[in-house]
């Protein structure tokens, strides 16, 4: 049996951005549902963070969630399983009040919701533990269920230390992965960067939401219960892009010889290496702006890094979190650095989602 795994859809991300909602719909229609239909997939599991905000949901976002995702799952008569993630729960110490109860359970009674307790579920003869977000209220009972279960596979929404929350940004906080050593395979939501240690597989978000996701492959997975193979299906749609501007020893035609329509509705950074002719630069910016972009930032390479490719800038330039970690490491040795880093990291991620 093959199960389509998707996680961290974060409906309402970036302050309920219509562009993000449209991007998600395009991905679902053209890649997720089209793959399910073409390959006769009958089961879908969502591994947490269905919605973005813990406290409330925008009316239009709720409508789009229903029309673009939930209704289409139901209309296909799919066996749907949804696990509660931390963004789905109103309180931090309990999962009792959550978006899955309010938006899904009663409206889609055939969907299986796992919002409080770890639940063993049999898929074509293979038992898999469905584990919702661990909090103060359910941690002890859920860990007991996991430890006493005969299941070798776990689907959950875990916060484990040692994995990258986003590309290049490791998490030193969270549970020790060894707590789940009894499982052979763990598929989890929560961290938006795909990564694995051979046993734990963080599946990552299906779409790009922030600049931390730039050039980081996104998509969904297919899990085969018989072979235990996990296949990644890449989402080719991107929302973030970069242009490197350098008019040194170039003609105007060379500078303007590109198709600006590829940047329509995207978040764009223009990184200026050399701007010998400001007029050419202004014409290029105007050409891009006319196609209708989400947002454009101009970054002057004032450090004279002499970097030609974007990968070079990623490798050579320190990102915000790297700078913050270096500062935190220089703090008073008696400080609880792990806790401070956890707080700073969460604030940084929240700030990225603010328009």
C-alpha cells in the first residue's frame, strides 16, 4: 500500500497572503492531486501544522483551505489521516483546543484526526503509530503508548534536536532522538527542511514560505508500507528568486536580454555586483516591476565578495541565525544558552512570516 505524505501546509502563512494561497492551490492541483489520481493513491496522511496561526484563522483562508484541499480530499473518497501539529493547537500546554477539531472533524467525519493521543493504525497489515504534537498534557501517556507498542513505524510531528529547522539552521533544542530508538522508521512534520539520519525523516514543507526556503527542494512523499521506501516528489513551483546584476563590460542589450515574466508574483532579490550605468539598472528594475511581483529587494554587494553564483553567497555570507548563534555562544557561561537560542529562533521564524 502506498500512502501520500504531506505536512506543514501552514494555511494562512505570510499574513494570509493571497499569492501564497494561490501558490498552494497550484501545487495541489498540478502536482499533488494529479499524482494521486495518476497513481491511484487511496490514502493521504497530513503530519501536522495544517494551519499557520495557533490563535485564529482568516475567513478567506478557511474558505480556501476547505475548497482547495479538504473538499478535494473528500471528493476522491480518500482514506485521510491528519495529525495535530504545534501550529494547530490554541494552547501550548494542551492540544484540547485545536484547528482540526474546529475546522475538520465535524465537517469531514470520514477523516481520521489524531490531536491528543498516540494511536496505532493498521495500513494494509502494517501497523503505524500516529503521534500528535507532544505537550505537557499528553507527553507521558503518549510516550508510554509509543514504548509499549509493537509498531516499527511512526508518523508524527516531532521536535527533535540535531536536525535542521531550515537549510543551514540546526536545532539544538527539542527531544533527544534516542527516545524513539525503538522505531525503525519515523516520518515527521515540523521542520521545513527535508533531512534524515537514516531513521528519522523530516519531510519538509510542500512549498516555499520564506527566504529560508529559497533553493531548498520542497514537495511531498510517497511511503510504501510493504517495501518501506520513501519517495520524494518535488514541487517545481518556486516563490523566491534572485538576480545578480553586473553591468561591468556589458552592453545594455545584454543586461536587458531576459524574460521578466518568470518573476511574476514572486519575492525577488536583486543583488548588485557592479552598477556602472545606473540608467541601465533602472530600466531593468522597471522592466521587472511591470510584470507584477510580490516584493522586490535590492541588495548592494558592498562587501566586495566577488561572488558569481548564488551558492557562493550562501556559502560565504553568514545568515542572520549564524550571527545570532555566534553572539549567543559568547554569552555568560552560566546562561541557559539552549533555551535562549530556542526563544530567539522562534522569534526569528515568526518575524519572517510577517509581511
